[in-house]
């Protein structure tokens, strides 16, 4: 399928939803709940872990049902549309607690756990179909790389831009936990705007998208079980999953500790940390440009290695 440059731009903004969620969850969520709200480190870590485990099981289910959905708006569009408002509401709710809530540790724990799970779940309802939509637009490996690079490039730049805003904000209000709500409102509003732009960009391409045959559309747990069992029996896929878990685990641990390390150990001011973000944005732009060029000459395995 041939899509215009402007369609790729509009569609790419949808990556900003996952970018903002991931940026805050990776760098600032633990810092906020541990340092300002006073939640026990074990309870904070447990809430994050349980939410991730739920996410690991919900994503394949969302993908399976999205693949087999048939509506006048296509397979992906309804999920993306219906998830936008819940994403914004659940994300903001994470910023509602204030330091007085620390007197009831378990209430604060369940508040964090509940809205972490819901935020991740609704972001997945948008993001999984959105990624699948992009994979359908390319048509072949090279075109898919061009289309996906637009989405991933937006995701990295928007995520870095979000960090830049948060660092700037914390530079002036880091000692005032009541001001964190403004960070939540900013992130929520940005996700809503990016989602709407992406939905507007995807509407015109819906009639041209691939559609499964009727006998393939049945979405039940027997099919899901069969597909998952295929994954578990494949040594190649298991090695890939195991390697991805190690990479993501290392990445997550490093990111979750980075802000605490910069501000508490190295005694950097949040305003000083903005310099790092400029380099992140530069790296994202370079990879955004270079990746589609590399894919013309190398396959996925060679590039990954």
C-alpha cells in the first residue's frame, strides 16, 4: 500500500502515547512514589512488577482480538478510538495522591497498582493495534522499515521531549509534591492530542487495509492457546524472548535508577540534566534517518547482530 509522506507523519504521532507513558514510568514514577509520597520501596517495586506481569498476558490477548475484529472502521481503529479517554483519565489518577496518603501504605499501594494496570492496559489497547496498523501499511520489508521508522522516530523524540519538559518543571518545583499533578495533566493532554492526530491520519487508509477471511476471524481462547503453544515450542522464539527479557530488564533497571542517581548521588540539578536530553534527541533523529537506509542492504538478523 502506498501512503503519502503526510499520512506517515500524522500516523506517527500515535507512537507518542506509549512514549510518554514509558518515559514517565521508566524514569520518574518510582522517584515520585518513593521520594515524595513515601511509599515503601518493596510495595512500590511490587506494584510495578505486578502491573508488568499483567501487561505481559494482556498484550497477546489484545492482539488476537484486534486481528479478528470486523467493523466498518476496520480492525484497528475502534480499539484506538475507544482507549484514548480511559488512557488520559487513568494516567492522571496516578498523580492524585499527596504525601498525607503515606500514612496508609497499603491504600497507596493498591491505588498505584490499580491505576498502573489500567494505564498500561488501555495504552496497550491503543498501541498494539497501532503497531499492527503500521505493519500492514508497508507491504514488504523495506517499506515496513520506512513506515515503522517514522513511528519509532516519533516515539523516541516525543519521549525525550517529555523528559525535557519534566526536567524543566522539576528544576523549579522539585521540592513541592503538590505540583506533580501538573506533570500528569501535561502528559495526559499530550497523549490525547497525539492520539487524535493519529486517528485522523489513519481514517483515510482504512478501506485499503488487509482484511481476514470470515473463517479466520473467530477469536476465542482456544485459538489464543494454540498460538501461544506454538511460541513455547519454538526454540528460536524462546531464545528471542529470553534475550529480549534480559535486554528490557537491564534497560528498565538502569532507567528507573538514573534520575535518583543523577539527583541524589551526583547532586545534579534537574535543569542541568536537560543537556543529556538534547543528545538523546540527536541520537533519535540520526537513527530515524539511517535505519531505513540500512534496511535496503541488510536483513533484520544482520542489523540486530
